[in-house]
C-alpha cells in the first residue's frame, strides 16, 4: 500500500505532498525489508548473517567458511544441551548431528554410557563435532563410546552377486543398498 493512500483524500491533490510521500515510501519499503530480514535472524533455522551472533552468545567458535546448515546444527545442539544433562538431552544432541535415531545405553555401575546410532547404517558425518558437543554437555566423570550399525554378510544373502557388483564394501556396510 502506498503511503499517500494512508492520508486524507484532500492531500492527494497536492504535488508537493505526493512527491514527499513518494520519497518517504522508498525508505519505508527499505525499513520493511530490513525488519523482515531481522525477524529471520531470530529463528536459528532461518538465520543467515545472524548466525554469528548466535554463535557468539553460545560461546561457539565462529567459522563462516562452514555451510549455514552445519552452523545451524551446532547452534541447535548447543541450545538443546543447555541445563542439567539428561539421557534425553544427550540423545537429542546426538540425533541432531546424525540426522537419525539414537539410543543411549546407560551403564551406571561402570560410570559410562553408549551412544548407539539405530537410525543410520555406518558412521554418521560430523562425528568430530558431535564428540565436541557431547564432551561439553556430559558430566566429567562419565565415559562414553559410540556403537555403529553396519550391514552384515548375512543380511546380503538375499541379493545376487550381479546385484551387489555396483556397490563397494563401504557402501554396502553403510546401508546404501538398492
């Protein structure tokens, strides 16, 4: 809507007022676009240039050479990891990095836990960053390890050699099968 339309009808006959409102309209449109962009920065999933501020506020090292999705994942992980550490918190953080389901197995008598990747085959990407996030949120006295799921030879028996020839050993173990 044009600014002139917000004024009483008698102002629409004044050339000076029309020109002045036209000049103001340029600035109000620029302010509207800037406001919408600012609101995008409030939400981590839509933030771009605002990721720097999120990272700074959360004490995360700022690395603008990394993709936006990678940076968003780290921020979301840090936000999920705020507060008292629980099994569910560790699970949420691990799932945010692996993009799949994770099960946390506790061994309280041994002061350790396992992070089992049940929703993906093979080793998920960003394991270094996941390890850093887990180290930051877990209690210092607890040890932990990762458990990965790989496809076994027994699971490949239904397939013929011709069907499997297109795959490497790594892709077959990682679940990237037909």
